[in-house]
C-alpha cells in the first residue's frame, strides 16, 4: 500500500483534498496511475493497493472519497470488489478502470451500480479523463450530501415552529390552516376547512372543565369587538377522548370600510406546559409537606419555592425568601469541583450530595447534609430541588462509633490469638495482627481470601454458609486445622460467634493454636494406656495371689498387703479419672507450706533422708492434688538421691513460685527432657509415670514445672505461677 504525497498548499486547506483509493494488482500500473493523477490534479491524494484485501484495510482506516479499481485481479474481479464495497459504503463513488473492456463487462458494472466505467488506454490523456471522472463523481456526491444536509436543516426548522396558524371568515368557517395547525387540531387540511370554530364535534371548555359560552369564545370576541386577543386558554376535546390545552392569540383582518372580514389566530398547544405547571404546583405542595428543609431553585440559583422548615431555619417566612439568591447554594458551588448545579440543569448529572460544616444563623455551628436533584417535569428539567438535613447529632454519634470501633480494632489487634470476621460468602472481612503473623500471609492477601483457603477441612460450599443452628446461644467452639502460607499445618481451637458487621450478618472467630495442648493430650493418652494395661494387670495378679494365700493361712501381713493393693487400685482409678476427664483444679484453698510439706514427708518412705523447709508462706492450691504432687517429688528425690539425701523446699527469689531440690547426683542437662516422658524410669521396678502426674497437676493449677540444677549439684524442680496468700 502506498500514499502519494499531497502538495503542502493543498494540505493546508487552500484547496479541497480528494482521497482516492486505487486498486490494481500490477504495482507498476498502480504507481504510474497515481503519479499521473497527482500531476493531473494536485488535490488528488492517491492511496494504492495491489489487492482488494489491502483496499478494504485502507477503507477501514481512512476517509476515502472515491474508489478506482481494475477489473481482472487474482481471485477477484472489479465487479466483486464493487459489490463488497457497496455492502459497507453504499454511496461511495466507484470507478471501474480496466484494460479488459467489453460491452459485457460494462453492462455488468452498470448493473452492479458502478459510478463510472473507463477503459485503460495507451496515452497519458487517459489520466486526465480519469482525474476528471473522479472530480465529477466526488463533486456529485458532495453536492448530494450538501443538499441532503440543507433539506434536513430546513425540515428541522419547520418541525420546531411552535404555533399553528388558521384563518376564519366572518361566519367562523376555517379558510386556511398550516401544517402545524392540522397537527394541533387533529384534522386534515381539507377536513379542517369544512368546519366552523364552534363545530359540535369539538367540546371546548375552560381549564377547570366547564363549558364556555359561544359569545365568550375567541372568534366571537375578536370579530365582535375588533380587538386583538392574547393568551386565551381553553381545552378542546375530540369524540375519541383526545384532549389538548390551547393558547390562542387572535387579530382581526378588516376590509376597506374598516369592518372585520376575517380573523387570524396563532394557536399554541400548551398541553405539556399546563401539565408542567400543575406538576410544579405538586412539587411545591410536596416541598411544603417535608420535615427537612427543602426548596426549589431556578436556573439563576434563586428560590422559587421554600417550605416552612427552611423558613424556620432562616427565622423568616417562605414568602420573604422566594426570589432571593441562595447563599447556601453559592457556598457549595464554590467549594465543589466544576459546577455541579449547572450539570444538574443541563442533564449531565442525576444528583449532587454532600455535607457542609459551617456557622448558621439559627443553628450555630452545625453539620448539614444536602442533596440536589433536577426538577423534571414531562422529561424537561425546569429547576433543581434542594433538601437539607441537620446531621450534627448523627455526626457526633458516628464519631463516637468510629472511636469505639478504633478502640475495638486496637483491642482485637492486641490479642495473642488470631481473630477475623468472615462474611456470608466465606470471605475475610477483617483480620487482626495475630492472624497475619500466624498464617504468614500479608493482610491484603488475607482480605482477598476465603476461610477455606486456610482451613483445609472446610468444604468450599460450607465456607459461605452461616449455619446459625449449629451455634449455641450465638457461640460455637470447635477444633480444626489451619494451614500457613508456607504449607505448614497446625491445630487450633476456634471460638466462633454470629455478629453484625457493617450491617451484614457475619462470623467473628478467635483461633487459638493448640499444638502444645495436643501434644500433652497425646502424652496423656499414652499415660492412660500404660496405667490401664501395664499397671493394673500386675496389681490384679498380686491381689489374686494374696487371696489364695489368705485361703491357706491367716496373716496380718496378708491383710496389710490386701489393704495396700486396694489403696493402689484407688489411686489408679483416681489417676485414670483425672487423665480421662481432663479435670482441673476447681477447689483451691489456702495451704500452709511448712506444715503441709512436713505432713507429706511423713507419708513417704524417707529412710535416713532429711527434709528442710525454707519457705513458710501460704499458697492457693487444691489440697488433695497438691499433696500428690509434693509426695511424688519427695519420693522421686529419695529414690534417685539415695537414703541419706537432703531434700529442701524453698521459695524462688522472684516470689513467683517454690522449688523442691535434693543434694543427690542430679540429672544431666541433656537428659532433663527425657524424665518427663511417659514410661521413663531409671529403676527396674519403676513405673515411669510419677513425673507425668506431677506435670499434669501443675498444669491444671495453671503452674509451670521445670527441672534445673540444685544449689548442691542435685536435681531441682521449680514450680512457678503460684498464687501466694499474703
């Protein structure tokens, strides 16, 4: 595709440019033709294409005034190209310029609607002829286009003539009516001129629907008085129910003797205008009835109608305000971007609303909310309706709510547990800092996700369901698994409740990681299993053997053994109940450490061991369960420290707890974690669950148990988190 350069004086607008598309499959012919056409007429800007497809591309992207095409092209004929162009551009001039000339081709071209047909010659004069044919075709099309435009403008002008014109003779018969009159009066011109002004088929009434006496009708008043008549309004109704309101202006036409020979009327159909006036009155009544301050502005920003509420705010009457320029409107227009009031009047805007905080004469410092909308009557904008509401109190409440929400969000963000709000569609609406930290996702990513994206146990269909039936008094507690951004999964306990969040029903969930608790539960399960199988079976065997021995002989030793077995079974049952039910310390009471620990010392086999109590304070603890803890630790110290060991109970320096230490061989730092594992023991006859009991009792009290080095090199068990009684 090529474009011949157009001379600069042509491009500058001194002459009209004619854009020509020339399609010829021979590039040499195409270039030569373009060159001679440009020489023949500098106004011709020739765009060449060697294939119709390229020609269509030019037609798509440029305004072409005329197409010149060869006839015989590979895969195409000029007639086929013509027909394809006509489908898209039916009026575009098309000249078939071909070396294959024949009557058949010419006839086919004419039938296809070609603008002109020219056979290629051998001399250069053919290009002058072609240039002339192009100019003529384009001129004819432009002239036709201009004529169409002028005719269209004239038709538009005639359509906008607002009035009809009629002439009645001295007897009241119609002798002339223009086109608009025919339209307004609903009759053809021939039918209209056969009627009189008081034709019985027309029912003429005043605007209230009452008949008008014939002597007071416009024709009789002008003819009988000889005076002009202006804006006489009445209603005319046809037999089919069609009704119009007319405004009549009339003037007499007199003869040479001064008598009235006929009357000419200019009649305007004001049906819509009257309807709009009624609509405006209805608007005014609505404005007056509103509790908010309301008004109607005209195009100049003046008050057209004002309700009592607005007048009260101004401390005046509605009548005193009508006609004034609105200072309030001027203020909001000055503060707005552009001119929204003008946009409302022009129909470029449906609404303009906002808030204004300012000093008002009667309100003092106040915040008001305003809303402006077009006053539309019968699809025409005739002003602007303004509504103003005092929202000072509402803004105060909103500010209090905003502060409360900020404090609430700050509180939620300060939580150690992850918290979030999930909407009805399962998506996150809000998340706290802990949720971001636990999951590893940025806050923006979480807020674009759904609950099933981090909880692999939730089905996609369930993520968006608010099943309130599963909530007990609006609360539901359950365990599940959450997955971090890196793919790590961890168990959580979720406390979920139904809440209203920003006007929508949602779920507030607090998720606490329970990895450590699950670990303890697994250890406890192992502990319970060991008690149930590894301890109870030997006990049952021992009790059976004692029973058999008692059958053979009576002995006080056997009776004591039976009582010891019963005591052991009782302890086992208590421990199993404790482990299975997950009991916690529910009955704490003051416990004096000095006397209590010495009592525990007497309950264990101490041998030559020595007890030292260096803390005489009182703590809060469940007495029976604390006894088990102390007795187990004392027994553990004696068993591992030897018969001559010294066991000490003392207070920690930071006053958060106590310790029980011995001066035995101690426990290496690398093995301290092992001693708390289920089944760990260093004695052949040991059970390996003594320290498990100690750990569980401490946890149920909310205490922490840890193993350290004693002052004398032995083992030291520290218990922290204890509540002391002053």
